[in-house]
């Protein structure tokens, strides 16, 4: 390769390298300029904020304070209204006194139930749901709530007697948080619920009155959470014919209460027997006519009812635990 060719190649390569360097330098300077402008803007913003007063002015501070006082007054008014429908906790009651109170309440309710013709299942040791405290003492810190629950249960079951219930076959009280069998916490920090579940038997009128009583009680808050009703009469009521007479005849043995079957009645009617002949044949077989109008049967059946009732108490402002304020983690910092 001669000297002219080599110089030409070198010149071309040098031009390309220098041009690339100039383009890279220009691009880098543009990015540098943009970064510096952004930095100057942020520095200016910080300096502006540093010169400002970091606390709210007196007018805003007083407005916030007045709003907070108004809110606290509204909460107090609401609780005072709710407190007229629920009894305050007895915080001076000792656990030994509570145990004696349970025994007294059980005896008094049993007597009240006998007077009101409510039969309590004799196969269980009925203690108003406080069976464990017949032999042991509750924790002192649980006594105020347990005493409140005792009063609410006694009041609830007395209303059941007043509505005409015939029998109480089962009663159970769920343990509250802190008692044996419940190591959890209340679902809400403002409203506490103490569930009880029981089964009773009575008429439809008894059930209706009992539900209305719960809804309108002025001493405790009751929430009817579960209601299961079973009709003890499995046969439907008799239908009436177009002339107003029973559509189905009924013959009953007065001694055994056995009902004559449809086949037996059809046999008595064979040969075109008259109504008097059928009655005579039935009498010979030990049956008497016992037709019943559907208008007599309707609504007379007994029902077995299972309910779950939440005894509800609204906590006072001094009982509510205020949540700790949440702090926002700074960007890039550890939580």
C-alpha cells in the first residue's frame, strides 16, 4: 500500500471517530443540562418550603379543634341515648358475689317458670347457661360482663314465659372472650355480642309474640340471628266440600285414638249404605264419627322453635380502645 492510500484511509477513520465523539459529547451535555435544570428546580422548591411556616395557622387550628369538640359531643349524645336502653356494667361486683347471684337467679326463674306453666327439661342441670360457675369462680375481670349477660338472659327467658311458651327443652350460652373455650377476641371494638341458643315449644301465637317482644324490648338489645320453626302437626288440615261439609270423613276409636282407614270406610259404604248405616257399622267396629272442620284446626298446631339470639351491648367512650395512629413509611426506607 502506498503512502497516499494509507493517508486516505487514516483520514476517513479519523473523521468518523471525531464525529462520533462530538455527537456523544453533545448528547451527554443535553442529558447533563436536563439533570441540572431538574436539580435547580428541586433546590428552589426545598428553599421555598423551608422559608414557610411548617405549622397550621391559628385560624385553621381553632377550626379543627371546634370540629373535634363537635364530633366528641355527638358521640357522647349518641351513647347517652343508647345507654337509656341498656344497663351499665356493675364493676364493683366480686366473683364470689356473682356466683351467689347466679344461684339466686336460677332459683327465682325456676319458680317463675312453674308459675307461668313453662316446663324445663329435667334431664339437664339448667343454670341459665352458667353451669360451670356452680362449682368454680369466674375471673374477676370477666364478672361485670358476665353479670350483664346474666341479667339479660333472665330478662329474655321471663319474656318467653310471659308469651305462653309450654316447654324449654334446651338452652346454651356461648362463652365470651376470656372464658374457658373462647380464647379469641370480640369481632368489634364498639359493639359486643353475647350469643345464646335455645329450643322451646308453643303455639304460633307464642312465637309471634316472642319475636315482637324481642324487637321492642326497652331494657336490652336483642338480635334474633337464627330462627328455625318445625310444625309438630305433619298432616294437613281437612278440606271442606263445596256444600261446606268435610271433604273427608273421619272415624276414630275413642279408646285407642286409632283412625279408620279409607278402605275400611269404603267397605262400610258397600251396597249403597246410608249415612246412618255407616255410622252403625263403625260403632260396631268400635269407631265413632269424628269429623273436624278445617277452620277449627288451622292455627291450633304446636311448633318447635330453635333460636339464636345475640345479646348486644354498645361500649361507652371510656371502654373503646383507640387505635394507634399509622405512620407512613418513607420512600426507600424500611417499614
